[in-house]
C-alpha cells in the first residue's frame, strides 16, 4: 500500500491490576475520583509489561492495515528500549531511533480504575527528542506522515519536521496527519501555527481542542453563537468555553480551516468523534462496548482514520473504520493488543449500523 512514517513518543507501559475494593471512589458526579487510604499496602494481582506511546501505537495500527511502516522515536539503550525495538521489528516495522544516554526510556504506569484508567507518565528520553537526528532518507517515497505528541524541546520542532518531509516530496502528494500533545498546545504555539497550513488532518481530543482554541484566539474571545446546531450532539449543540475564551465548534473549525488545515478531528470519549472539513461536520457516536480502559483509543482512531484516507476510502468510511478500531482497543488493558487487521476492519464495517453516523452542513 505504500510507505508511511510515524514520529513521536515511545514508552514502556506497565499495567498494574489490583483489587478494586482497595480503592475508594468518593464521588458519584461527572468527575470520578479514585483514592487510596494513606499508609495502606495493596497487593498487586497482575503486572503486564507492554509498549505504548503515539509513535509505536500508530505504527502498529498502520502496519496491521497493510502499510509499509517506518517509525522514529527517542529511547535509551536500556532493556525497556530494546524490548520496544524487538517488538516492533517482529511486526515488520522498520525502526529508526535516536538513543539517549542521560535519561531512561519513557515509562507509563497504568492503573485500571472504577470507570476507566489512571496513567502516571514519565517522559524520560522522549523529552530529549531531537528532530535533527531524523535521517533525511527516511522521508523518501512516503505517501503518509503521522506525527504524534512531541514533548520537551521537541514540541517546538513540528514545523521543521514537516519542512524536512516536504523537501522529499517534489510532487506534493504526501499526506500529513498531526496529533499534537499538551506541550505543543501551550503558549507559545508558534511551531504549530507555522505548520497548520501544511497539515491534512489535525487530531485532538475535546480537552485539547479547548486548549488550542484559547491559544489561537484573542485572550478574551467571546463567541457569536454562530454554528450552533441544537439538534446535534454535545459539541455542536452548545457554546464551549475554556478560561476566558468562549466559542462554538463551528468557530473552532473555521479558525483552523482559515489557517489551512484540510480536515479536523475531535475525539470526545464516550460520546463519539467529530470530523469536519470546509463543507460539513460528521459525528459518529461511540459504540456500546464493555470498556476495560481507554488507553490507546485516540491513537487507534487517528491512525486508522488516516490510513483509510490514504487508501482513498471516503471520509465516511474512514470515520467508521476509526471508530471500529478504537472500540476494539478499549476492550483490552494495553494500547495495541486490540488493534485490528485490514481484513478484520472490513468485516466489521459490514456489520456497523449506518445510522450512527450523522452529517451536518455548516451555516
């Protein structure tokens, strides 16, 4: 199907299972909290060592979709880093990584909680990511570039990475998807702004959307209310706010479209996902499944949606495949075990209720 490159974080994921009665959930409101008694000692039932991070999760996803996948990330020369490389190579993914001698490989500790999961993340070597270490040759003959979260100093290098890729794309056919992390969405966002006009697909969750909008608009931006769709799903039916900024989903999308982004994706957890272009906004509700935890669900949707577009599927089909893969991932404790093959996606696509996808026209 062609060569695709993923860039971003790589982590060792340690999944810790413990008796749920050892934790207390003191709230029944929209914000659930998990607490532990001070001084308690909790026996661990099971411990899983696996891998995660945006670059590796998306690489595995795209590989299962049939692409020739290359990936670049920063790890340490420790056992965790070696395990990540070994696992990826077993899945026929070409690894081109930089090695950090000062920091260990990034590690996430994942605790399944009452309703979802809690993640403690140590960025480690990911914070020392250096875009100048990405070999120019890795950008040759790409049909797709998927850039995930860049942390630390690397958060300022998005525009430079895309520029390096474009120089190897004289025909202008390369498609680029970006799923930035929190470090890239906090002030200043100069590198992200400079790259927006070259981004084909921008992927954020609903909280990240609010953070980005607060950085793209004047400090006290007040919504005009334009674009509210009363009969639509939550993000379309209401005015949204963050700090001193209020806006509608339409105003958010218009701001990004004016910057030059081609397609805008906003994942909204248990509610579903929104995808917008200059003509329409699509909403697909989440599928009713028995949630284990949501780790890796965003990576699954974004990489599957992008991969489907690279295969020239329709926008509607790409959304459906993304939802299917994300719904499969959340049935597992880790971010990669539930990822589906291209054949499995096609099979489940035939069974999907078409009424779950809604399309709305912009005003």
